[in-house]
């Protein structure tokens, strides 16, 4: 059974940084894309960043220049480093693997 467990969320001040982690288990994930999405209450879930098996990455315009995604295939883990947080980054962040599996989400709140 595939499980994705996110960690690293929390309260961060504007301008601060957080590193989110997502550990996957129950399968082999290295051939698949891994990514991060976020969702605010009442809004549609949106893509933040993705990383493919060949290392290709993409970033949404809302975070481009402030975020870096990486993966450790040996540990089945994907990371999201988000810097210079803005209040609009307040969301629940979800990990996704292979466009099929989702984590339970981790809350990121940007507030002074």
C-alpha cells in the first residue's frame, strides 16, 4: 500500500523559509514524477512544483525564484524548499507521486 507522509510545515514569518519533506513508501517511485500542490479553503488545488525522474523541474509562476524542489530516490523522498515566504503562501501543501497518490497534507501558515 502506497503511503506518502509530509512533514516540515508550520508557522513562518513573512520572508522566512521552510523545507517540506515527503517520504513515500509501499512502492518504487524513482521512475515517476513527484511534486507539490497547495490548496486554500474553498479554492482549487494548484500545482507548486514538480520534478521528473530525469531531474527536470517546473515551478508555478507564483513561487518561481523562491522555491527549489529536489528528490532523493534512494530514500523515496521529495523536498520543497520555499524561501521569502509571503502571506499568500499560507495553504495546505500536498505531496503527489505519479499523478496518482497523495499525502495527507501539511499546513503552512505565513504570519508575523
